[in-house]
């Protein structure tokens, strides 16, 4: 379980650069963070949010319902 305080401060690394308070994320099934602006999706692997742009872009065209739960292991 990711700490709620951490979720509060996490932002999509792309959108947060665009404007102040940009890149708000939505927790999905406890295992994904969905950017509400650009549709990048960041997996939470072993309780660690993987906030890497490459990783987020990998899932950009996958609808939330199609995301694997739990996310595949990150290496
Ligand atoms: Zn974004």
C-alpha cells in the first residue's frame, strides 16, 4: 500500500512541467497511477510508484481496464 501522503505529492513528470499543479494522478486498483491529463500510466511495483517517462508512455494507449493487475515486474 502506497502512503496517501506520497500519493498526494506525486505528479506526472511530463505534465507537472507544463503548468503549476499539473499532472494530477489518479490511483487505479491500488496498482496504477493514471495521469488525468496525458493518459500516461505509471505502475506501482511492490508499493513503489515507478514514475519513469518511458514506463508511463508504454501504457499510454492502453485503456485503464486493459492494464495488467498487478503490473508486470519492473526491471
Ligand atoms: Zn501526464
